[in-house]
C-alpha cells in the first residue's frame, strides 16, 4: 500500500470485497429474473467512476450501468465497459448522436426531447427509455399525457428502439409510509401496460432505486437501479432498520491523509480563523493537509472527528479550505507522516459516513458525492 500512496497527501481507498459483497446481496434479494443496474452517476457517488466500474464491469450479477450524462457514459465506453448503459439525466440535443454512436440508451422524458430526436440523424436506431412522472414531479411524462405521448412516439418509430420505461419513487425509503409509493406503482403499471399494448413491445420496466428495491418486492419489475446501496450505504435510517437483519451492506469508501505538522499549544489560546475555539487545556495539535475544498464539510468545524493510531481526535477551530487542525493530545508518539483516517468503514466509529452526516446535519448522499473527484482513488 505504501508504494501506491507515495507522493500523496490524501487518498481514497475503495474496498473491492465490499463492493462485491453488496452486489451479491442485491442479487440474492431480487433473484435471477430481475436485472440489476449499478448507478454510477456523480463520479460513482464520490467513489470514482472508473475505479468503481472496473470492479464490476464483467461481473455476471450486474446487468446495466446508469449514468447522469452522455459524457459519463462515453467515459465508461472508452475504458472498456461493454454492458448496457442508460443515461438517466437530461441529454443535450447535440449529444443525442453521440449517445447513439457509443451505444448508450437515453431517457426520453419530454416532448422537446422527442422533437430533437426527430431532427437528429442517426446511423442506427437510438435506444430510448420512456421516463414517466408518477408523483416525483421531476423529469417525465404525466399520466394525462398518455394519448399525446402515444401519437408523438409514432412519429419517431423509424429512428428509435423503445427499449424501456421507467419512473422514480419520491418516498420509497420509508417502509412505514407506503401510501404514495403504492399509488406510484399502480400508475407506473398503467403506463407500462399501455406502452406494451400500443406498440406491441415488451420494454424493460424499472421503477425502484435502492430504497424501493429493499422495501417493495412488487416494484422490482424487470430491473432495479441500485445507487447508494451498491456503496454499502443505506438510503435512510428507516430502510436500515427494516432490512439490515436480512441484508448485509458493507461500506466501500475509506478516506486517508497524513499528519503534516505537530505543535504544542497552551491552554487559553485560540485556534484557526476567527479564533473560533479556545483551548481548555494544554493541547497537542496535529495539522492535516485537507479541508473543505477536498470535501470535508465546514459544518464539522469544532465537532468532527478523525482517527490517528486508532484514537479519536476532535477537529479544532474552523475547517479551512485546505487544512484542518485536530486535538492529538491522547495519541502517543504521534509524528509527522502518520496516517490519518478521515472517513472509516466502521459505523461504531465517529468518522463513519453515517455519523459524519448526522453530525454535520446533512444528507449522506451530499456528503459522499462532495468528496473532491481529483483525490486519487485506490482499489484495495
């Protein structure tokens, strides 16, 4: 490992075995007749688009990849990913032909997109997944647009293959409140049945992300889209309580740095910008070369923790752009160059992603995707 981190002040470690464990857990959950899409948008939820995808790209338990943009999809193709890829987000008109050239499927969620498809020249048919809005009210056609969608799609049948139909649940993470999700499932089923009968096709039906996949077996349909769960994280506390006894997820990402400097500071002295924290005792301070630019939340100023030699060290003062200061008084024989664990894999420690998100009062999705993509990811 030392050879891989030489010259690095900070790095991310991606646990390959945990990735494979999580994929196998979802395969066991849905069985062999339901496809699994690994959603790797937003730099694989902060885990590194290529670093993560390379682990599972040839795995038999994985069927699809989901990305946000054509740019992400093309990047996977250039790195040798052969599995089907669906662009879940908005596609710029000038990128439609690029999607077709790279064998990327795209979401068709508005009449404007259908018009742009009609105006674009393709060398072969563009694969599309019809996106329908069943209550999330983001992208997608609403149920009262069914007749118009039908006639409009007929205008582009010579240019497209209607490969799939999908929706997204707004509140499927909570097993205690199923009313809205059940309504969405019923409406999506109506949409899927309509599409099949009108065009005499059998599209891939997919509605569930991680939360829906964990809680609603009836909403597995033909495929589930696993995002946060593939990285060993739960979409909500409620989903974790509901399913953690039967399905074991293992966090994938650990974040490391090194001690850059050590100093002894007297009781009563202030620390950092605005001297926002006064020391209540003589303190050994360790200076670490990471800050909010790297993705360590400023909200963890004075309350966050890192670990040095297995000891919890509290953040002192305000988190800086590229530096944090921590209380290392209890760490025996600490020295410059010592490895520091910014994010750990054990939820019992204060620096797990779950505990950090709770402490910073922020979404775990936001926390993990904000880790700077320029930080090197190392598969271990």
